[in-house]
C-alpha cells in the first residue's frame, strides 16, 4: 500500500477521478439550487431553511474542492473536505435506506427519475470516500500545482 501512496501516477489518477466526479456533481446543483434543496428535504433530516442554505453553499464547496484536486492545489485539504462531505452523504443515504425512503439521491442530477437511493449508491459513496482517504494519506506530489509553485519560488530565490 505504501508504494501506491507514493506512486505519482496512481495519486494523479485518483485526484482526477474524484475531482471530476465532484465537478460534474456540482454543476447541476449550481444551476438549480432550489431543486437541490428539494432533494435535501426529501431525506427528511433537515427542514426547508437549513436545506436552502446547504443547497446554496455545498455545490460551491464541491466545485472548489474538485478544482483543488484536479490542479493539485491544497490537495490534502480538498480531499479532507471531500471525505467529510462523502461521510455525511453516506450517512444520509444509509439513513434513507433504513427508513425505506424511495427518493433520488440528488447527487449528479436533480431529475426525480434518476439515481434512486439504494445499496449501489451506498457502495459508490463508500468507494469515493476511500479514494478521498487515499489522496489525503498519499505522498505523490509530482503532478501538482503546489510542487510547481514551490519549485518556482525556489528558483527565483537563487
């Protein structure tokens, strides 16, 4: 496992996969925050007003974290925040399953006919959560904007 954590290519692949997944997920939510709020309310965990606040802020956080991972800037922080979001999403899906709710997850589209909450969604979230933990623990920094900027600062000091 240690070799994987330091393999720059594997880490880059993980960053791109997780980053693009969250980037795609954020687009529809940004375009329709009121529909995303409805998806949140359908979980029957939060009332309307807090759901609206989350529906307004969460897509921006997803987009920011995804861009951080894709470009390799603040990757540990981005993966930590994504992991926290994925943990909450996974608990919400598990809660909906336990209560027998027949709802869409609200993940990638706000279309009521798409992406029902189920065991597949739980597995998907768990896998993405493991990827975020992998990125957080990794030491592969070769293909990051952080490394490039650090090297540029070092060269200008010479």
